[in-house]
C-alpha cells in the first residue's frame, strides 16, 4: 500500500514538474513574441469542465496563473467551458477579479 502511495506522489511531482516546465517554456516564447511583434500570446484551455470535475486544484492553479499573467505577464489565458461546474468554481475563486465571461451559443 505504501509503495502505491509513493508511486502516486512521484507521479504527481513529475506532472507538476512537467507543468512548471511547460509554463516556463511558454512564458519565454510569449515574452519573445511580445518583444519582437508587440502582441501577447494567448493560451486557450478548452472544455475545462473536465478539469473542474477531475482535478479542481489544478483549475484553481491555472486560474491563479491566469490572474498573474493578466496583471503583468506577456500572455493571456482563455478558459472555455459549458455552463457547468467549472464556471461556478472559477467565479468563486479570488482570481476571478481579473476575469470576465462571454456567452456564445454553439448550435
């Protein structure tokens, strides 16, 4: 049992490290894009209802990163969801102060 928990912990640390590396690489790209072309990069997360359901802490972390990026980062983050748990979760978070939402119907 302890080996299983340890394996899960190592997996989580590995995923967190990969996520940090991914964001560091993206931020370098976005900084270069802003400096060279004057445009902010946009990172889009589609169907975040899945994240809200399976890993709410990850969604909270992404939202915090989006707030930081909105305040002083070289990129913007966009979250796409249905009118489900993700929207309610995001609106309840403190990072929502920088957020806004638009409604669009897909028929």
